[in-house]
C-alpha cells in the first residue's frame, strides 16, 4: 500500500508540473496494476484507493473513474489468480493495454472522437509502460 501511495504522489507531482496531460505517465494505473499483481487478495482496497485518488482531480464523471479503477483491479486480480504475471514483460502488457484503454475511455467519455487524438493516446500508453521499471524499483524499495 505504501508503494501505491508513492505512485499516487508521484503522479500528482508530475501532473502539476507537466505542461500537457499527454506527457504525464499514468503512475496511478501502473502502481495499481503492479500492487494487485503482488497482492491479488487486496485488490478491492488498492482499487478503491487508486480510484478515489484519481477521482479527486477528475472534472466530470468522477464516479465513472472510481468504477474504472474497481473494474481494472478486479480484472488484474482475476488474471493474477489464473496466470503467472510475475514476468515483467507480462506486467508491461497489462499496464500498456490498461493505459491505452483508460485513455481511449476518457476520450470517449469527453466525446473527443477524432483520429488525431489516437496517436497521443498511444504515446501516453507507451510513456506509462516506460515507467514500469521505476515503479517496480520503487515497490521493491518500499516492500
């Protein structure tokens, strides 16, 4: 839980100083996925913490954001119970697909249906995946 809290704080800090939200990796999402992979039994508590934190800065549909994080935590919990997700490559796939899905869901909720937005969404997912080694190291240090 401490590592997820550190990811939440780093996400907030980066969001305050970056000029565009596309340049901010979704450390809340990455931290939630990696925390649930480590402790699948605590998925509900971890997802609620991440969802409530993310809903703080959400302008519209904050209930939807909490629901998205709960759904993500539950899905990762099911995947972690069924398959071995300890491999960093599998974790990167989970984070990448979730980040891209979350970004597209946000774009859909905001009714921004334009093809030029697809590429920044893909770049945002790649940036979030690039942060996985840092998040893994942070979790190892705080464990």
